């Protein structure tokens, strides 16, 4: 079983392409038994709503099959857009010397441990 596989996603991406790409992702996960799919989105210079929709659906597809979707080479504008629409939990590999975007976690001493 492979721990991680890279899946290259290239423009153009149309809304009608999303169901077929979800099926391809599902087959990739099923045939490899991979735990993490690293989705390379580095070729998307101008992220848009279609890309965000696709990534959300890819994430759901991966989770349903027991895998995790992470983003590789995501532009800063894509990361900001994902955070804006509430999909900031999609993982990405930060570029060299760049801190990943996120929220600082504050621990309340009165909160019980999980």
C-alpha cells in the first residue's frame, strides 16, 4: 500500500469536468489504497469558484474512501480563497520559507483534553 500519491490537476477546469475527475480520484484511491492524495494545483494561476468547488468535492470523495486530500504548490491566492470560503482545512505544502496560513490555536487551561 502506498502512503501518498501525487495527482496532477491542470487547467482548464470546467464545472462539467468535476464528476469525472471525482470518479478518477476514487479509482486512484481504490486501486492504490493510498492514505494521502497530494493534489498538485501549481498550474492554476487564477483560482476561481470552479476550482474551489472541485477541490471541495475532491476532498469529500477522498474522505468517503478513507483517504486525505492535500494541496501541493497551491498559490497564495488559492490558499486565501480557500480560507475565505471555509476550506482552509485543506492541507497544502507551504512554499520554501513561507509559513502556512492558519489560525493560531489558543489553549484554555479549563478545557478538558480530547
